[in-house]
C-alpha cells in the first residue's frame, strides 16, 4: 500500500506492507533509527513518537494508520541547528546513561512542557510513567525536564556548544 | 519485537461506510480504533483477522457532551479525552478515577472508550464503571441503531453483543441530581491491570441511599456489577455499617480466579474492601465533601 | 535532594576528577547512537529463532520443508544441521555445555530449536510458523528444592554418566569453628530466605549482526556484548575460526546489567547463517525471548542461621543454599568460585565465625544466574545477611539500627580478614551508618511510627502503617587478581593503551565496554587527572576488539577497579616517558624535574617547564633523545589487581503500607555510598539512582515465576513488571569516601552497589510496617497480594504459580 507520512516536517511517500509497524517504517524505511523498540506488549515506551502532536507508542501503530498524518521523532527535536531545551536539560542533568529510552522520554517531556510549562515533579513523574528506564532511576530525568522548564527556548544554546569536540 | 501476520486494510470514511465494510468482510474483519488491545494481540499472533477496518477517521464518534439529561460519550473518545473532560469531572468523577489508572498516559492518548468496552477484557476498568452507573450502549448496524444496557453488553470474556457487522457508536449515562461516584483500584504497579477494582455510584436523598450501582473489575462478577449488594443498600442509610454489608455481599457475589496478581481469597477480600472504599468516597462526593 | 538541577559549565571541563557533562551524550540526545539494530550492511538478512513451548520434552521430529520453501527464506538451521558442524552444543562460561539448537530434548520453555534466515524480519517471523516440530512432553522440574529428590526427572541425560540434577557443592568458611559457636550460643535464629529469579531486562534486547567474508576469511560480529574480547576468544575456541580473523564490535549498548555477558545460541546461529548464505545475518531477539531464555539472575534458596548473645552481639552466621542454575550451567564467574562471591555473606559485621554451603542444581528453566548487577552473587549474600540481622532484631526486640551499629566492623579493623577468606580493603562503617540515619531523621521517624502504632493498637484502622528498613552492605568487586580469578581460563587482568599525538591530543584504548556508565567521559577524566590533558582532548576507544587491548569486559563493577587502574597506570607511564623527553628538552637530568598537572618543570625554577603538549610535539620531532628512550609518547600496560575492592553503603527506606489492600508506597529512600575516590560524582550518583530503582523493583514487583508444567510466567512486560517513575521516590544521596589503599586512584567501583544494597532496605521497611501483625519474614516480591497474605499469617511462595 502506498502511504504518505510527514515526518519532522518532511513528506515521505513509500510502499508499505499493511502490517508494517510505524516504528519499523521510521527505522528501516526512513533510516530514522533514533526511535527504538524494546518490548512486545506496548509497555516499555522506548518507541514513543508524536503522531499529530501527541505522544504515542509507535510499535502499536501501523504505518498505514499514519498515512496522511504527521509524525515527530527525536531527530525532529532539534530546530534549525538549535537543540531543544529538553535535549540540553538531559545533558545538563545527566538524564541519560545508555540512551535507549532517551528519545521517547524527551519527546514526552517536550509535549508536557508545551502543555504545562511549569510542571511539578509529581506531574513529570506521572507524564513519563508509561516509559521505562533501567539506568537512571528516573531522578535525573525529572531534573532534566525541570531544567528545561526553567530554561525555555528563548535562552537556549546553539547545538554545537553541546556537541562533543 | 514480534510482528503481525498479513491482513488486508481498509479505512472507513463514515460510520455507514464502516458498517458496509464490516458487512462485506463479516467475522473475518476486526475494527481497529486505538489498537492498543488488538495490535499487541496481532503481534503475538493470538488474533489473526483477515482484514482491519480502521475507524480512526470517524471524527463524528469523538465527543463528550451533556445533552437530553445525559452524558453522551462517543465511542471514539480517547481515554485521555475522557480523563480531561470537565463535564465528566463534574458529573461522574468515577470515570476520571478509572481513567487515571487505565494503562499509562501514552497509551491513553490512543486507546478509546469504545475500544476498551468492545475488547471486553474481564480486567478492563471502564466496563465496571459504566455498569456501576447503569449506562446504555448505542450500537449501529446495517438495519439501523439499537440500544443495550451496559449491564447486558458483555456476554463473556472478550465477547460482547456487538455483532460482526455492527459498531458501538455511543455510551449514554443519565445524569441525576444528588449523585456521587468513585472508583478504587488495586494494581501491582502503575499501569497494570487491576488485581481487583470497584466502582460505586450513589444518589442520596438526605442520608438515605436512594439509588446505588456497584461495579466490580477483574473478579469474575457477571456483567461487571454486584446486584445483591446494590439491592441490599438501596433505600438504606448511607452508613459505614451498611457500606460494610454491601462490601460483604459484593465479595460473596464475585468469582475471582487465582493468577500471578493474587490468590482467590485476596481478590475476594479486595472486592469487599474496595467496594466499601468506593461507596465511602462516592457518598462524600454526593455530600459535596469529597475529592 | 532538590528538584532544581545543578548547572555544570561545559565550557571548561575539570582537568581531571569532578562533575562534567558526558561526552557521549552528544549523539544520544540526537537519536544518533549506533545500537546493534541500527547496523545495516549491504545484502543483510534477518534471523529468527524457533523456540520450544515445552519446558521438558523429547524431540521426535523437526520438519523444515515448508519453511525452506518460503520464497524469502535463505536458510533454515536445526540441531541436526549444527550437529554436522559440531556446533549443536557449545561450552558455557562455567565449563558446562549448552545446546545451541536442541537435538535430543528441549530442557526449558523457550529453548532454541531452529533458526531461519530470511530477507526481512517479517518473513523470518512468518517462516517460524512453517516449521513443524513434534514433541513428546516430559514431566518438568521447576522447584530447585525438589530437583535432587530421588524421583526427580533427570534433565541432563545428554551428559554421559549423569543420573541426577546435581551440579556442584561448594563451601567457604570454617565449619568446625562455626558449629562450635552455634553450639554454645545464647540465641540462635533461623530463617528461610528466598531471592527469587529475576531478570535484568535491559531495554535493548540481545542481538548481533554476523558478517563472514569468505574472501578474507574474516568474521566481523557486531554484538551488544559486555565482554567483546572474551567473546572473540570463545568463538575462536568453539567455531574453529582463527582468533585473528574474528572481530567483535560492541557499539552503543542499551543497557547490559549482566544480561549481555554470555554468548547466546542466537549469536552462534547468526554466524553459521552468515557462513552458509554468504551474507551478513542480523539476529535481534524480541522481549519474550529475552525474558524467557537469556541470562536470568538470582534464584537462590537460602537457609540462614544467626548465633548471637541475648544482648545483641552477632557471633556467627551459617548458611545453606540451593542454587537454581536452570537447564545448563551458564553462569559467568571466576572459575574457582562456582557460587561467585557469595561468601561475602558475613557482611559488614565483626563475626567470630561463618560458614556456607552452596549446592547448584539443574531445573527445567533458562540457564543463567549470575546477572543483574549481582557482583557475582554479592546481591544474594547482602540480602541474606541484612534480612537475618532484621530477623534477629525482631526476635531480640532490638532496634535494627542499634543492632547494626553494635556489630559493624570498626575502622581500625581494616584491612579486615573476613571469616570466609576475604580481605576487606578499607572502610569506616559506623560513620556511614550514622550519616544515613541522620539524613533520614531516624529518631523522628521512629517517633512517628510509635505514635501510629499506638493508634493502631487502640483500634484505629484507617490509614497506612509506616515501616523503616535498613540495609548495610559490603560488596566485593573488581575481579580480579589473575592468579585466583579467571573466566574460562582467561585471567581477569585488563590492558590499556595510551597514545599522545604530536599536537598534544590523546587516544586511550581500553578493554571494558560501557553500556551507559559513561566511560568515554570518566576514563578521559582519569587521563586528565594524571597528565593534565583536557578530557575534551582525549578520545576513548572501546568495544572493538581490533582496536583495543585484551580484557575481560564490564560487569561485576570491575571497570573502575581494574581498567580504571590500568588507565591511571598507563597514564603514569606516559608521564614518566614525558619526564625523560622533558629532560632532554630542558637539558637537565630527569631527576631534577617536578610535575604539576600538565607539565614538567625544573625543581626550584617553576618558570622553566614544558607542557605535556610541548613534550608530545618534541617526542615526535627531531629532538635528540637519550640512549634507550624511544620516540613518540605512548605506553601500554596490563593491570593485574592485587585484590578486590570493597565498596559499602548504608541505606534507609521509609515505606507506607496499606493494610487493607497490601499496597506499598516507598515514601523516602536515603542512600549513603562509599565507593572510594569518585572520578565523576555526577556519574556516580546516576549509577546509585539506577540501582535504587532496581531495589524497589525486586522488592515489590519483579519475579520470573513458573507453574508446575514449567511455563514461564514472566515472559513479557505485562507480567514481568519494572518500576516506573511513580513508584520511585526522589532519592536522597549521601557519601563518605574511604579510598581503597591498593587502587592507584583509590577508587572502588560503584555500578552495582545500589542494586546490591537496596532490596533488603525495602523489604525490611515493608516487614517493619507489618510488625503489628507479627510478621517476621516474607519473601520478595512483596506485591500487594504477598503483603496481605503475610499479614494474614499465610505467606505466598512467590517463585511458583499462585493457585
């Protein structure tokens, strides 16, 4: 089946099997490997992307269901070479270790801050409660999101300043 | 990650179109809305429909409104929308209590009220909540529309009265003054299915329970509610003692199974304990005291 | 603890130890990590494993014809296929054998039976359904306590002469002395304590891309292994491929936790698949495969006894353990220690004697046992002793903090020869405990609890009951001295290589492999500390066996103790070489030079000096060097640790239990850790946070249970529950620092400390809350059902099906 999906603002048209999962479409057909997969039962949430502006688990959405819709992945967090405050917050606060849950966490964080710019720690914890992390014990993820809340886009730093030299 | 077997895919453009498609495919087709019950089952190859009818474009089924003295909830309403709805919060906080503990926030963005009811998992929370408030399901088919009380909607585990060429379109809950409602759930961890849960809706006339509904989740209660407990409490005073009796009857009525969530005696205990707690909170809300 | 973050300036990273942002983050926050499933090679095919639905069954026949005929299938392997290549069985890290693909029988649910290679992963999955296997089910053994009963079915009848399910017996300590102390003790307390089977469940599952190039004869295998060199050597021994023609590349790894140490049948099948098809073959397991067939952890059935005086002096501890190793003995630990370092169970206390006996048995479950941050069974040991201490406190009606304080080793006793043969390197235990208690506000908490218990006793039944649980642990990590510690004969010493380029930047090559621990940053910091080259100017290379020296990998918290030491030593060698070059540059004797970070200068004349960058350039230049001094600026070393290191900690957990439902909420968790010198405190704290979450998970919800037919009841994340952000409190961390006297930078390792120490604190807290119900002990996981049942006096057995 032919599908057209707008991913990170770019329209892609491709031929897909009806059973192709959105996460595989993004990773294998579009080469956007920042979105990960980690379970079989829609629990772990490492596959989280935005679908029409809302976080969803892309392992539980068919690519054909995304036809005509918009998807945002971790690759689309950065805008015009500037890292999103959420991305900066994760670096500042050591909000990631192995990095596997990180794309999904950051996308949920971005959505949360867009709707609730000053969330409490409890609200943050509730917002990410559908996504597992095995490394961080969540503490620094919460701090990273608080950091991003306290340093919104106007004060953000260009991407190259948070790059490895 | 596991992946589904092959199937055909159709997108419905309207309710009527969905019904035409369902009539064409018959029992070989399944409707997919949120997909968070069906797609995981298809990935594990426990469900193998030959065709999926995608009804996500049916925006006409996505609404929560107060009309004609009832709360009308379109079947395509996402869990997140029900949770966030002020009109639901005002009249039936039982649904917000329940939604808050259904799956997780990301899944709630996608899963639908109609999808959960039609999946008819014995551990599914909304079934008990809708049973407690004695809601009515509106089902549309090739011959038109019919209504079925939610208390008659479920035939058995994973089975409802919705026929192969029919679509659940709306759930209606009558709104009456003097009411309060609440849902209490025990889970092993946030997002897990209930070990057991109870929902209660009651209407007070002074200190008397004019009417009451008690819903039970995951404990094998037929049609997800406890009729003896309801009958015993109806017309009685809203006291701890009477709530305790209702809890005892609810516990006696249910037929829980042992599994890794708990043994039978524990689940039966919870059915009683959570019924009491739900009644307590529902009564407090009916009196304007509760949160 | 604060919700506000601490801002670290990245513009000037510390010249050595200290907080600094991680260099590796740059790619991860952009979604540009390279995990194994991100690897895509031209012509790559996909593998999938067919697994047994039965826990124990004879294989009658395997018919692959329909799968072979699938248009997208390129190869199908069975046990027969591999038997023809002598690869149907492979050695394990414990000198046992494990089936790669089953031949005669299947011995656990989920065991590998066949392997298909197809054009894409969807076709591979479809093809699995086309393989027809006929099984003859056999009765299964799922209860380790019954595995050696005379009528138990024999699982390993593939091994000549095997007539039962017994694997090994092992003991440590002085039995005679221990028995003597018990015989004349005033108080003896006994308790059965289960550490149930759990699974590390990293978010990235195990997998590999095997690429055999038939022209060059080289096998390149991308694999998310924690021990790339060990894998390479084992493949050479097993597959008959010469070792210099094998390259293992472990790229970014999405969590390891010990799950990614073993070699799994899927990797071997992918290699064979690549050889057979001439194309690269990718195999990534799905989550159910990960949970059902890869390296699980624990499953220790322990019987502990404590001998004490009536006034609370602990005199001796005696333990018997039945260790469930599953169907194949695949645990990874040093050869001489089949029960790992379990004999650290005497814990942090001053005992007269201790003795343990461990019996390993086979059951019809997946192989494994050593994993999930156990530090080689230290988790089991620490949990046992900390539970026993609380049981003793319960019996003697003593405060658990007071009981511990009375019996903790004192600083003047270090280095401490433990009654089971360890030499603990350093520690001030009472100080750490005092700090944890102060941070927790322990006395106030007990007052709050006392008031609550009074109300409960007076009949008030609404509300929760609070519990306070302690855990004081000593770990033994950093394996280890090669004379005593080897895995499959490979001594546990690690190499490190450092080269400074002409322009003064450097590359460090290490043998360990990060799975999130931040080595690209911390190892650069070690070099920075020794040489005064900025961490930003040091490239850390790891994970690729063609580019790095030999070593045994990252697990058991060994990276900092062994490879961290190797890094410090190799940097010091470079510094000494730099001294010689500087002497030549300044035309003085090297003995007249003094070091301050970043440069050598003439003693007494600080104005004269050469920076390390200047020295590097000169070393590559035309400077005349003295006799015997080679040019360039580099060094290599192999570090053979003289001993293990002994991190320790004191934890306090406060929990609120709802007696009406059994639900537990962890209100607070205070963790004081001592891991010696901290290279990057930010990273240390992150490691502790992660381990504390493990404690909540294991104490309250994680278990891989089995029913009597051997069906695995923990095969998905719907059943194997991991803690979320909501169950975890905001962790409150403290620290003490007692350097390791034998480690070059005084560091001890910390990766597993919190996983080791936390479960007991949570369990002790929950059981403390249940004291009004007279509950002395209940086993993990303390799910609501388990808590409620314990309070009723009818505890659940948590590792079997609930009926």
